[in-house]
């Protein structure tokens, strides 16, 4: 790589070079080193509950089909025909026993095997070894309590080890109640002219932007608190492998039904997950590199990279399976009001992240790094909760998680 990354970024000191968000060569290297090696979120099991169900997504820029084969096993394959590359499955999701390529008709089973080739006898003279030409599999696929991840790296540590301490906090998303969680409604997908790392690091723990960027939403009570009441009790949890999240003292947000619901299930949460998670609620976080659960708004999202200055955002609404239907519908409505392309809060950051990238493309500004030094040297000073919560805890207003995110970025990108 021609660029000396060490010269432009130093996560330990909180100085992050602007080229990380604008440079094509760095972006291509990220596809190689980050998106081809890390565990990436694919979908939730409730989106493919039955044999033959499939869901199409991306790992980096590789299109991928996640499918449950006829025996019920979940596999993932690159969504590209082995003949001449056509996208084998062009639907977002559905159910199929097989997939026939629209170009020349090669057909693949829902286990990825090539099972049909037009003119196999009279044109190929049966000389094509069909065993060798199945869809290319994603090397490892695994799930954590319904959250399905994949990696192209055969040598990657297990998903459980990769998530590490984050599993404690993911449980608040997917294991609060008997039956776990489910995805409801459709999905939002939109393009944002920004770099994927800006939303990922924001969700990992940028509490600092809330009272400024989201002031208008706070003023109409969208967060459940008045703006003057923003200094809430909470903290930042910085976890291994670049993961991180924010927690806040538990209070109920949302409309009437969902607020009553949250209060009613608190004893069950305490019983299942322990008192600490009933007392302090995960607010928002990121599993490195690009999967972010936003607990408060009951949404999960993936920041798909599409170029140094382009990100495709995918957002789902996720609820407790055991919640009553009217509560689920209210949560879905609240999510849509707050997030997604038309959401009150999403629009604020939808303006911020692209403009952070746009200004950084300038020639003169390029040598001046971003300042992510807030709380430097005080990264791990929330002694009070250390024993009750995994991770290294810091003040609610801190950029420690951003530094952790970029430390992991530097490690995976081999900056030394
Ligand atoms: Fe798929 Fe030819 S590209 S059959
Ligand atoms: Fe925000």
C-alpha cells in the first residue's frame, strides 16, 4: 500500500487521519483485511425460519445468499453464478428449493450444489464435473441466539470468541424474554454518501452528539427525556475486538403501551440476565466492524461499505417474540418515527456523516486529523461498575470507544 497509515492515524492518541474516510486505496484494503476476515452480521434466524427460506445480503461488496437448506441447516454462499457470474438470486428474501440462473439456466440446490446444467449431454458431452461448480460457500457461518454471522476467514476465531464480552450485552437484545427476539415489518435500505466507519463508531459510543445533533428531537420528547435532563446516569463500555456500547440508567421511553410493557418485564429481565442489566440498559452499540444494535429504538442495522464515500444502510426492527401484538405494532411505529430514512433522529446524522466526509476530501484540510481525544487517560475510570459489567468502563461522555474501534481497525489493517 502506497499510503503510510502509521503516519496518518494513531488511535491511542485519538488522532484519526481524514484519509481513512476518503481514500480509495485504504477502502480497497479494508475490503481485503476487514470485510474478508471479520465476522459480519448476515441476518436473524426469524427471517429464514423454514427449510428453503433464503435472505440475500452482502459481506463487504460480495453479494451473499443465506439459506436454510431442506434439512434445516443454515448455509451462506456468494450470490454469483459459477458459469459467468450472473447474480443467481435477485430477490431480497423468499423460499426456494433451487435457484435457476437467469442468464443460461444453471440451477443450484438450496444447499449450494450445482444440480442442473442445460444441454449437459449434447453441448457439454457430460464432461463438466458438477461437483466442482457449486456456489462458493462463505467459509464459516454461525449464530449467536438467532443473530447469524459469517466470515470468509477459515482461520478466524469462533464467533463466540469474536463477540467475547459483547454477548453479555447482546443478550439484552435477543434474550430478554423466553423465546428470544424476532424481526418484524420490512426493512429500510438506503444509500448515504458517507464512509461506513462514521456511523459504526458513532453507534459504538458517541453520546456527545446527542444533545447537539438531536436537539430538535429531544425538544419534542423523542428520547423520553427533556433536553435539560440529558445528563443521565450511564457509562461507556469499551470491549475487546473493537466492540463497544453505551449504557444508561433504566427508564422507560416510548409511547404508553411500550412503556408499560418495558416496566412489566423488568423482573423477568433481572431474573434472566441479572440485576445489573435491569438497572442499567444498553442504549446503543457496535459489533466491529459494521453491525449496530440500537436497543432504545429496537433497531439493528448494518453499514454496508460501498466506496470510501458511500454506505448502504440496512435497518431492521427487532422486538421480543413474547411481546403482545399491539406492543409490537407500537414499537414498529416508534422505530419508524425515530429511525429509517424518514426518521426524526436518523435525518440529523444523515446530514452530519456525509458532510464530515465531504469536507475531508479537500486538499488543504487533508493533513489535519479528527480529534477523538475526549477522556484520554481516563478511559477506564468508572470503578463503581467494573465488577458488575464486562468491559472497561468510562464516563458516559467519552471517546474511549471510538479509540477502541480505531485501535481494532489499526490492528486488522496491520498498522504497526
Ligand atoms: Fe449463470 Fe450462465 S451466468 S448460467
Ligand atoms: Fe445520532
